[in-house]
């Protein structure tokens, strides 16, 4: 028995009407997937399968919390996830994906394993930048980060914790060279 056997949907056994499959996506599931993007979580996935004239329609409804590393301090953080996706499944000779929402599965197998599809939907629902709310990052790590980086123009004040902001701006005021303000005035006058 494979580690994702529980995520197989027997398409040939599906008769007319809707058939519901529920999956608890917990830390064990994410450990089996073994991906660095989402390492832990507690989500409920409900997959509704319907047979139609051309194949099968799978509706995915996934809700819960995914645990991802914070991009700033690297501590785990909770990312709420709420997903509704649709996948069309047809029978063919070999497994293939036609576009983002159509999958061909071998007719002699007669089933589809949705374990990886569930993970992909979750990973795609997580924002590119995931950071703790202001003031919630690991202070020791943000202090170390401040020592080794400079403030970028696209970094907002919200991205920084208030304690770190004050020490950072005081340090910048002390190191500020008045000649730069004269140059800035020249640019502003144009």
C-alpha cells in the first residue's frame, strides 16, 4: 500500500450523482509530501466527484491553516487557507495534463490520486510574501537581519517591528550626510 493510497478516487465506481470524499490534511500528510514550502498544517479537504457525459468533474473545497516559514524571521507562522477549485478528469491511454484544469488518466487504472493536486492548490493559495503581522516576528532574528541589511525603497514601515524601527531610524539620522539633502533639492527643483 503506497503512502498516498488513501487519496485515490475510484472513478469507474462512481455512478450518477455526487460522491463526497473527505481528507484531513494534517502534519502527517505534509511530511509525506516532503516539500519545503508548506511543512505543516491542519486543513479539511472535501472533494465532490460527479460523473458527466464527457468524464468526471471534481470540485475541491479546502479550508484550514497551513504552517509556513516567515520570510523575515524564519519562524513558523499560520496562514489561513480557503480554496475552491475544479478539475475535469477524462479517461485516455496514458496519464497527462491538458491545461490547468483537465487531467487524462489511464482507463485501465480507472482512478485518480488527488494527493498532489490537494498540495498544489494549497501551495498556490499562499501569498508569495508571507510574514508575521507587525511586531510578531522573532526579535532576535529581526535584530540580526537589521545588522546585515539596509532599508529598501519598497520596504514599508509596517514590515518592521516598532522597537526595531526606532533604533533603525535613530541610527540613520546620526549617519545622515547633509550634502544629500542639497542634491535632493536640486532634483526636486527640476
